[in-house]
C-alpha cells in the first residue's frame, strides 16, 4: 500500500462509536469488515477525486460515441483523456487484460475487449466500464450507451437495469448487509422477468481495484458482511433479457456472454456508506 494512504489509517482512526458497534455485532456472530475496509475521510476525498475524473471520461465517451465507431476508438478516447488528467486506466495490464476499458455490446455481459474490427451498429447497446486510478485511489463506474435507433425491448432492458442499480443503492445503508443489496436488486429484476448474473458482482474498491466484500446482485436478506460507514464499494448489476446463465470466451478468457445469446445490460457506481445511507462517488 502507498505510504500516503497507509499513513491516513494511522492518523484518522475509526470513530469510537462505529468501532464499538462493529465489536458488538462481531460478538453476535455477524460478519464485520476488517478495519482496512473502513476508509477514512481523507481516503474518501481521494477516491472522490478519482471518481470526478472517471465521470469526466465517461461523459467524453458519451459525447463522441456514434454508429460506425470501433470499440478501439472508445479505448483511445478513454486512454488519452485519462492520461491528460494525470490519471491511469486501471484495466490496462490488470491480470493480463490487454486494453484500457471494457466495451460490452448486446449479448456481451462484461469484459468486452476493444478492437479495431469491432464496430458499433445502429441499434446496439454497449456498456463502457471505466476504472480510474488517481493519486493511488481507484474509482470504478460503467454506463450503457444506446447507439442510433434502439429497439423498445433493448431500451427497456437498459432503463430497468439502471433502476436495479438505484434500488441496490437504496438498500446500501449503514448496518444493513451486502445481502440486502442483492436481495433488493434480484427481487426487482425477477419481477420484470429478467435474469440476474450470479457469477460476477460488485466489490470493495478505492485502495485496490477489487477488495472485499464481493457484492452479489442476487442474495438473501440479512446475509453476508455488515455495511459500516466508510466502506467503499461498487454496485454493478448485470441483468439479462433472458436466462441468467453466462459463458466465458474460450479464446480471450475475458469476455462473458449470455448463455442464450439474448441481450445483457449493466450500470455501475462506486459508493461510500455514510451515517445515513450511501453517497455516489462517481457522479
Ligand atoms: N471494471 C470491472 C469491474 O467493474 C473490472 C474489469 S477488469 C478488467 O469490476 F481487467 F477487465 F478491466
Ligand atoms: Co467496472
Ligand atoms: Co467494478
């Protein structure tokens, strides 16, 4: 861990009232986060700054995205905009990932790899997932873009998936559990007849790309880790128009597809648990 980030853990302790409540819940057998998962005010400011840049990158993609553009061009925009902001694209070389951003079209669930040969067609829906490192802090968010004239069913999938993220964020509050987030999302998605991807989920974030806890989007109420003020995590539901099942690309070992070839959508924000609920750090 970077020295300036480590120092903050020593200089800004967890508030006594929070620590006491965590200890009480631990005695009751609840799963509580380690102290390093509780970000301190200066950490949160750092992640917020990374979030500002991440948001500006996605805004820039939104301005330039158009029919006929290749996903490599999206990668170029993300890469150059991020560099200009003195920041780093976290995906590049992350566990061998070859590009700076993920671009997942239609039946691609996530981790679509940008390519010169992959063009956006009229009617496509594409997820652009961007993670920015700034001053050692990580912010992770993704949006759907609708390219040209999109069918009513695709538009609805995109909008209902955004609603799933919002519902998940409402369930993300202090002393609730990560399971409450997945419960709220899956209840809503299933009520609309959609499938909820199980194999991938949200995650703690901020000081590393993927930290604990795993945030499932399909879970039982009152299960999993307790949410404590200062925890920073992503919620990033992947919602399928058809079956929930997914397949991994056998050639690139990254891209995930729906098993039935139907469409999938995803929206993602980085949030911090506050004293009263949660706050989005990637607006
Ligand atoms: N941004 C993705 C997430 O939301 C992770 C992408 S990993 C990569 O967790 F290597 F594909 F970039
Ligand atoms: Co992401
Ligand atoms: Co993420």
